[in-house]
C-alpha cells in the first residue's frame, strides 16, 4: 500500500479536473476559493451529502470508482428534486490509513466520470488526513430559473402522486451484496447494479420544474414511504398509495413472487432508489403526459394526496385492502 501524500494528491486532483469546467467558472481548483459567474434570472441551489465508511458504504462491497460516481449521483439527485440543473461540485475528503494512493485515485476518477456525464465541474474541496473515520462529503451547487423551483411543500389534496423508474431495486441489490455469494445470476446483478450505480433523474427533474408540471417533489433516498411522509408533512396533507400497479422491475417482481409480501418492506422502506417522487395537480395531468416522452425514464402514478383530519400515509395493499401494519408485521420498519 503506498500511503497518501497530500501535496501529490492535490496535484493529481488539479490535473484530473483541470479544464473540465462548464463555461461559467472564473477560477477553478488551486486558490483559496473557486469563483463562478452568477447568472441573472437564476436561483442557486446548494446541497451536500456525506458517505461514511461503515454506515453508508462498506469498502469491500463497492469498487472505489463506483463509490466516487455514486457520491456525485446522490448529490446531484437533490438538485434534480428541486427542478434544477447541477453546475458545480465541491468535495471534502476525510482520508485514513484504510485507503492508499491507488484506491483514492480510482475513487477520484469515478468522481470525474460522473461529473462529466452530468455536465458539472468539480471546482474545489478539501483533504483532511484523520486517524479514523473514512468519509466523503460532496457539495452540489445547481441552478434553477426563478419561479420554477419545486419545493416539497406544494402538494394539495386532489394532486396525484407519481414516481420515476422502479422502486426497491437498490435495497434488494444491497441485500444480495451482503450475502457475499461467490456468483450472482444476471438478474441479481441487475439489482446489485442499481445499488452501486444509481441514475439520478436529471432530465425528468429539470422538465418537471421548467414546464411547471410538478406541484411538489423529493428524491427517494430513504425509501418511498419515508420520503412521501416527508413531502406530505412539509405540505400539511395526507397521502394514499396503492401497491397494486406499483412500478417494479422484472427482477423485483420475481423477488416478490418468490419471497412473499415481506419484500414490500424493502421496496417501500429500503431506500437509495434516487428516483423522483412528485405530485401533479389534476389540471396538469395532460401536460405531464405530453412531456413524459422527453423524460429519461417512464413515470408511474402510485396514489393521491388526500385531506384527512390527522395527516398520515395510507398504504393500500396488493389485495386492495389496507394492511394492518402493526399486526401483519411486514411493514414494521416504516
Ligand atoms: Mg433529497
């Protein structure tokens, strides 16, 4: 293992990310601050995410380049969830003896690959060498046209609830990874891939905002049940979702058939889907249908926003009845 030399690593980062800006960076990596040109008519969106070894990732289970790309993905997903477009990234690394030069260079190449794919520039960051606690914090900075931002708080009774893509694949993929099997089938590898290499829904998010289709939006990072609850709470409303017709991949559907209803717990509560969960007023449903062809993924309706005296999330089971969450046990973690 070749240890990390901070100066050498800084030079490597400058070389790797130099010249990769998207036209609005006046000063990139290398000074005390980066400088970017502000643009009239735009609002700036700022968010950050941390991945800690042992909590958010296990080093033996994910290659470093995939981890770097995933960190970019989870950060820009929050920008998409506001209807914005990611522009810049700032990376803070807390490095320990658990990683060597080769590992960290591979991680950074993953960051670069994803940042190019999502057309955003890494413009700065920080390196700290610590005794323990390997972690990476990515700040993502994005832009959205004034008046087109989509907050969590805009849902009203009568709005329909939609999601992009399919739900539960990432959690089911993580379960498979944790089994540490010697080999996996092609179907299993598809689920695993959704866990280690998620796709942020940038195109759908930007269109849902710019075309004023979504009344509220959030990205699904902690499981659709919890994230929908967050959206409903922010909006002061209740929500009802129906599991029949839920958007599941072929692989997740097969898992449900093989292992029974407890799989719903992972689909609803597992998290790390990085799909967009959003609401649409009935008057905008036609507009959604028109725009959906331009999204990077299909969208599916999963329920409606309701008005109940006590705000809550109602889940209508696959048989059309509301499961008794407490006695049936299969949703105990929600
Ligand atoms: Mg989020």
